C-alpha cells in the first residue's frame, strides 16, 4: 500500500471514535467518564445485568469490551440461546441533574434495539416523577424506526398509570458514530443529537438521582429478529456525565 494511504488509513482508524464534543455552555465539572480503554469492563463503574428480558436474555456474553476504546453491547446466540448485553451504574454512580452523554454506533438489524437511558432506584414508589423519578430514554434505536431515533420520558410507574412523552429525531443511518445527550435541570429535559438540541419537555421532570444504562433488548416493537444474521448491536465509544458548578 502507498505509505501515505497507509498512514491515512491508520489515522482514520485511530480517530474514528474520537470527538471534541462538550456539554452545553455553562460551568461544568466531569463527574463520570468511561472511555472503554480496557478489555475488561470496569466493575467499579458498571454492573452487568442478567436474566430473562422480553424475548431474550440479558447476559454478560453480550457485553464485549474490545480494549481499543470501544464497548460492544451485542445481541447474539450463545449455546442456542439469544442473549443481549445490558449494563448499568446502579449504586456505583447516580446523579441528579447535569449533562449526560454517550457516543455510539447504532445496530443494523430489526428485531432488537439499543438504548442509552436513565432510571431511578425510587421509580414507581410514588405518583410523582419529582419524588420518585422517571425513565428517561436519551435515545432508543432499531432498524424499523428508519432514519430516526426515539426519545422518551415515562412516569410515574409502569402499568395503567404510566404517562409518556415521546419524540423522534431524523437521523440517517450511516454506520457512523453519533453523540446522544441529555441536559436535565429542575425544570426540564433537553435532548441532544450530535450536539444539537432536538427536543425539550417540562413534563415528568425528576428531582432524585438516576443511574445510567446501556442496553440491547429483543422484542416485537423492533420487528422480527433474524437469528441467523446475528451478532449485531451497538458500539459505544464513551459515556460522560457532567455536573454544574
């Protein structure tokens, strides 16, 4: 290979998952960060979730740190069983208010979906989002959504009383990394895609700490899963959380 092209190719590989993204204007400190540089998931930051989940199983086999700054949250077949990856920061890192961000490459196949979201330990314990929190889906994506990603806020509890506010943002599937963020303060949530504010809501706003989740799930909302085409999933470059000072 031409030496110039070789260098260009190497640089492209190195920088393909690097971004200069920053939180919205204001005075911030970095409260949480994982750049996924190890081949082992940092157990001081993350829990691996396991057990039946919708039409598959959450299992550690679906959580694959590549050791090059990338973490794969995958859906795959293991010993004849469809498993997906799921991690959270429950009891390890939880924060009220701030700016929450992840840079991810989306999955290709229908039948399963990836998400970066927040949940409180108190969720469902009262009829008030402010007192018991919400499910805040910073983004969800599956192939049946077409060239859009999905954002949502759900509260106060699952079941007949569940309230939801939802929004879709145009995003052409291009196989590249995109940055998904949430600005959360006492009065509102503002959702971001690639540093652009795309949706704001003042409903379902929580005043309790939430933990982070990166997940893949299998279910009919995402369409029919072609098991023979697995594995597939999302790849995450980093997760960062900022706190106002």
